[in-house]
C-alpha cells in the first residue's frame, strides 16, 4: 500500500467557437475527455434562450447549458476518478440516457465544449484547474468546418445550420473575446497540445477514459 494517497486530478478546460476543433485536439492530447456539450438542456426546457428576433433556440448562449451539473461532474472526476454523465443527442435536442465516465487514477483530464470558459472561475476557486485554453482558427475556416460537421452528423436542419453558421461567423471574434475574458488563453491547435503536454509533465496520464452506458 502506498504511504501517500493519490493527489486529486485536475482539469484542462478547452473552449473555443463551435467548429474550432476542440474534440479533435482533446482526442489528440491522449488525455481522458469529459464532453461538456452533453450538459445541454433538453429542447423542451422552458428556460432555454431564443435568438433575438427569431423563434430559434439559441444553443450558443450559456443559458442553454447546465453549468452547475457540469461543474459537479468535473469536481467528482477530480475527487473520485469517476462520475455519471448525460448522453445527449444533438439531433433530438434531448438527453437519451446516462453513462459512467471513469478516468481511473489519471491525474489530468480534458473537459471540452463551447461553454468550457463559463466554468473557469469556479474550477479555479475549487482548486481543480490546471489550464484553460481557447482554440481559434479564424471565422471562415471555422464556419466551413462547423457546417460540414453538423451536416454530416445531421445535428439540425440545413436552414437552421445555415442561419446559425452565418450568425456565428459574424460573432466569432466577440465569442473568442468573451471566452478569453473569462480566463481562457487563446491558442491554435499546436500550442494547445503543447500546453496540455506541459501540464502533464512528470505525471502519468494513464489510459483514456472509459464510459459505461447505463
């Protein structure tokens, strides 16, 4: 038996505009990954915000996301190495179940999602934060990648994706400004990977996270 209990894990929060490549960078890091987009509210939640002047739900507004549940999951992973997370279907705008996410004794993991910057301050106050990074690619590249991904995955209708894509392309600089203002460091893919590797120096990252569907 080890004379010293293992130290609590810490989290790298990875944010950036939708389509900036967060999931890809998180996967390439080799660290376990918590998908923060699984904490979206259900489409029939009466508290969901609308796009001003439209009947469209504003899925890019922080009010469409359950911040408290996301922080609780991060804290539980840091403390215990496992937690129960929602399984969210973006095409249905609904949670379809739950699953167990385990990072074992891994001392560092990535929590990635559009709203990751919203919990930087709370994770820092709780002593959970290792790094907070904001991916940037440029509005045109992000628009193209986001639209092709969402179309391929059938996330929403084509008219909705075009309306949303155009709106987000025009708003990208302000989105990045907000996320960096909340404490995330702007960086490209290579710098993000470098900083995540640096955060894990001298610490074994162990195997990738495992999920068990409930």
